[in-house]
């Protein structure tokens, strides 16, 4: 945990819709509300939420597309 925080490798946290990092926003009890981390080189991301499960209206919502669009935007700015 110390290494993840020191190296800024936490990329996603469970939060409320208002952006508050609270235990009540954490669906699985992960430490420090961590939902995703990246490799030391920053080139690999692992995450627990499954945005693909909410990326199509037929699947019940499109909120997951925000994550994919933000990734595309980040890569385009490199």
C-alpha cells in the first residue's frame, strides 16, 4: 500500500456521485476504496469495476463509457 501511494499508482477509487471517498461508496470493502491501480511503468492498468457492463443501453446504462472516453482522450493527448 505504501508503494502504491508513494508512486501515485492508484488510478481509481470507489466514490459517491459527488466524488467523496467514503466507506459507503465501496461495494467490496477494498482497502482505501481502491478500485484500480497501474503498473510501476504506468503502462498497465488493472481495475475491479467492469465498465463494459454498463456501456450500452441494452445492458442497463452507459455510465461505463465515461471511463473508455477518458482513456481515449488521455492517449490522444500523448
